[in-house]
């Protein structure tokens, strides 16, 4: 039994590796494109790498321009048609599988997660458990207030207001003079908090995460826990970066879930077909 358990753990680590490789690849790709955009403005560029603006690659740009597009048929300043297309693709994926963008694709989420690995080594079991639940459960709704403010300010001004406080944009453009001081400050605060809290920006402030989180309530393929085979080891809880109590739920429809799948039997749960996306991997009773 012990040998079998160790073998399952090795398999889990191998599958986690796939997600990590995807995250690293996309992080490097976005960084390369952003650097290439700056170089292209100086008359040089990296071969085979796009020179697109970061705004053209961000699906949240599509969200903030919805009102203007519906009322005038145009996009707000700096937003491209590609952002609108990426937004639609993101919504389709979210309807099916939840916020996969957050858990697998978003390079800023990856950045926070990798800083968090250092935090885990420093604080061990205390990492990601510094904020008491009685405060945490309310702080998680802050990102909906941020979303409301961003949409209201963008509609009111017709400009990309969020850029001035966006740490994601600051991370990939800190070397040019277009970055607002506010976004640099928030980036620095996020970096520090990531040593104590896993994905603090995603958890408490990200407006796009707030949008995608709503789809967890209606997603077609939710994560489910099989009560019959669950041994209540709490591995799913300990591995959830968003502190969701998976072991207390049958269907995980929490608005904070980022679909990283770290709680599932494919990653951390030691019992096969216990925490799964049921429609893809059916339970075996």
C-alpha cells in the first residue's frame, strides 16, 4: 500500500509539472512579446516574436470596452479587436471549465505563484494562512468593488483607467516611461504580499478574476468530490491556493476557484476518482 501511495504521488508531481511548464512557457512568451514591442519602437526586433502591444493580448481589455462597443461600435483608447476576441474565447472556456485562464494561463498569476514558492520555504505551514478566515471571507469580495470601479471609470472617461494601477501591465513594461507610479507601487506591494499569501492579487483585487469567478457558479464541468471514497485527509484543502474548503463540498462552485486542479485526484488527492471533473473522469463507486 505504501509503495502504491508513493507511486501515485510521483504521478501527481509529473502532472503538476505539465501545468508548470505551460505557465513558464506563457510567461516567457508574454515577456518576450513585451520586450519585442519596445525594441520594435527603436527599429529592432526579435525574429519570429510578435510586436503586439500588451493591451492587444489582454482579454480584460475586451471586458472594459464592452459598453463603448455596444453603444458606438468602437473600442476605447489602446484596446484592440484581439482583446475582444480573447475575451470571448476566455468566456467560452470559463463556461465549460471555469477560470482556466487564471490557473493555467495568466502570467501575472504565475509570477505570484512562483514568488509564493519562496514564501512556502520561509514560512512553511504558516504560508497562505496569515489572514484569519473571519476577515478573509469578506476581503475576497473586494475584487468585485474593483471591477465595478474600473467599469464605471472607463465608461465615464472612455479611457483605459485601469492601466494606471494595473500591476500586470507594470510587470511587463516597467522599463518604459509609460508606467504610472500607482501601478509600480501596487506591483511592489503584490510582490511582498506574495511571500505571505498565495496569489494575493488574484484572491482579493483582480477585476478580471472577479469576472471569471462568476462562471464557477454556472460552469458545465465543475470539480466534484465523491463522498463515498473520500478519506477526509484534507490534502485537497491544503493544496488549494485559494483556501477553498474542498473537503467540505460535494460540488466546488466557489467564486474563488481558479481551476488549477491542484485539489483533484490527478494532482494531490491520494484516492483515485475522488476529486475530479466528473464529466471527464467519471466516479467509480
